[in-house]
């Protein structure tokens, strides 16, 4: 009986180790204006349906790290105030 429990515990531990060691990926790029191709600082880039999101830096660069494997749809928001 003890051997069954030991075997079950070993299987569970190996399963957990695989989850921890699962590879992660990064999506990165530069947000630019369509017409002038100038970089956009402060744009919000996020993945629909997740909690992953970042803000572009002064050069328009962004990087989303630690993503599990899969296909993603990126959304970009940028607000401009005109006075």
C-alpha cells in the first residue's frame, strides 16, 4: 500500500516540475504612427482576454514577457488630448 502512495507522489511531483519548467515566450515590437511611422510613446499594448499588458517606452518599444505558448491577439490603445 505504501508503494502505491509513493509512486503516486512521485508522479505528482514530476507533473508539477513540468509545469514549472514550461517554456515561456516574449512578444516585442515598436508602436508607430501609420502615416509618419514615428514611434508612439505611452501606448497601451495588451493581449485580449488576459492580464498581460505593457506601456510603450519613449521610443515606442514594448515587450510582453513570460507568455505561455499560444496564439495571441494584441490590442493597442493610445489617447491623445487636443487643446
